[in-house]
């Protein structure tokens, strides 16, 4: 029964969480990143316009592109900080993150970033980092599907390395229980409120059957109390995603009400117990989720509160850094490969 996993987590793990919350933001962040709003003002004044134009084309041609870029940015920042490491291809000397189990057959949107990078390299060669491109593109993605705008601090460097192993340990997964999800956010210096607000990104985009099969053949009827509308929804999900194996890559929206619109209906779906991923429904239905449940209720009622917190939390997400990248990092010429 997926949504209640956490009841098995013991006292010692709770203590560990508290200790992590005190120490881990220090170990990941080290110090505040030297990012500024006008970083490219002199060196590449049109950077924001160029990213925006390309994102407009991408999202106009397919609104899914907004979800793909937003998720790419999240997966970049949770592994070695926001350093474009997720964009690196495998080479003989480098194992990238793209084929890590949490990313394989799942992360997309790389060509959109390549297109933006190519234009920026002809406009201002060697100036704009791939990590910054991804951060701005994620903000524009949200705006273009109806979400809030926020200013993006800039000046990130690109890593020369990737974190295959860290992708396995740092990224939350669909079957994670609430405490596991919270601990992964705390490790990055993000709060429980940040976690619930950032999960609102699931108001757009799709998940694959392999990530929601256990949920729909598990506790979905319990959390949703099976009103007749939920029954129809569940039937539909089961027809997309059969039990056992097979059809693993078939997809369904996480917010089935407005899948292409960035709004607060994801939280309303959780109130009805109809969250597609176990990890989503945990925010509302876990017996350990007294605090997260209140936040879900608040955002379900108040879209402005959600938008404000989402913007603030996205800046925090974008500021996750590995201080070493500022010393060792570079501006890649091609986002897929470190410069030689
Ligand atoms: C809270 C913990 C989170 C978990 C456990 C989680 C897990 C997942 C999973 C399993 C999928 C479906 C992937 C697939 O089936 O291929 C997904 C999709 C997505 N996630 Fe998350 N996620 C979390 C937080 C976030 C955050 C913080 C963001 C961004 C700020 C985000 C943005 C997205 C987006 C936009 C999609 C849809 C991508 C698409 O359409 O392909 N997620 N997430």
C-alpha cells in the first residue's frame, strides 16, 4: 500500500532527518553562489530574448516541451548542483547521467537546449553556460504554459564531470515514501514547503506506466475513496497501463484535468486522492504528512500562494551549487560535451 509506506520508518530515521536538515544544506552549498541578475548584460545582452524566442517556438509546437525542460532543470540541480551535468553525453572517458536508471527512457528535451546553445554560440561565443540556459529555459517554460514569472540569477558554470551514481541516490522516485522525499530535498538545502511547492511542477507533463502501475493496482481506490468520477478515471488508467509487465512506456498526465496548463489543479487532484504517482499522493495521504497535507490544502485553495512559493522555491532550486564548479567549471561550447 504505497501511500502508507512511511509508517514503517522508525524513530532513528526521523532523528537522522533532523540531523540532516541541520548539516546537509551546509555540505551541499558551502557558500552562496556568486550569481547576479545582470550577469550577461555587457557580454551577451540578448541572451534572455534568444532563450525566450526559442522556448516560445518549442512550446508552441508542442506544450509537452515545457514539462520536459522543467524536469531537465530539476534533475540537473539535484545532481552536483545546477551545472549542466545532466546534458553531458556518454563518452569513452565520461559516464553521463542520461542513462542512469532514474533518467533513462525518461528525460527528454536535450535538442531544445542544443538549439538554444547553437544560436547563443553564434551570437556570443563561449559566454553563456549550458547550466544558465537550462535555468532560464525552465522559467520560460513555466511562463509559456500559464505559470508565474520570476527573475533568474545568472553566472553558473558548466561542470566537466557528471554524476551517474548521484543520479541514483539524490533523485526522488515515484515509489519513494514521504520521509525519503523530504530527506532528498533537505539534503539539497530545500525545505518541506519548497518540496510541496516544487512538486506542483507535476501540474504539467506525463508519467510512464512503469512509474504508476503499482499505485493504480495498489492503494488508489483507498486514497480516492472511489467516487464514481474516480472509478472512471482509474478504469481509464488501467486500460493505459495493464498489470504485470508490458506497456511500461505508455504515458498519462499527472494532472489529468489541465495537463498542459500550469495551474493549481494538481493539488486539487491530490485532495480527491487521485494523484497518479505514489510520491504525489504521499504529500496528502501519508500518515506522517500532517504538515504537507496542510500545504497541499492551501495551494489547492489559493493559486496565488502556490505561484508565489513556486517562484521562490525555483530560485532556491536554481541556486543549488557545488562550489568546486566555480573554480573548475567552464562554459561548454557544446552542451553535450566538456571542452577539450
Ligand atoms: C517531489 C519529488 C519528485 C518525484 C518523486 C518526481 C518523480 C517524477 C516521475 C516518476 C515522473 C515521470 C517520469 C516518467 O515516467 O518518465 C516525473 C515527471 C515530471 N516531473 Fe517530477 N518528481 C518530483 C519532483 C519534481 C520537481 C521538483 C520538478 C520540477 C521543479 C518536477 C518536474 C517534473 C515534470 C515537469 C515532469 C513531466 C515530464 C514529462 O512530461 O516528461 N518533478 N517526476
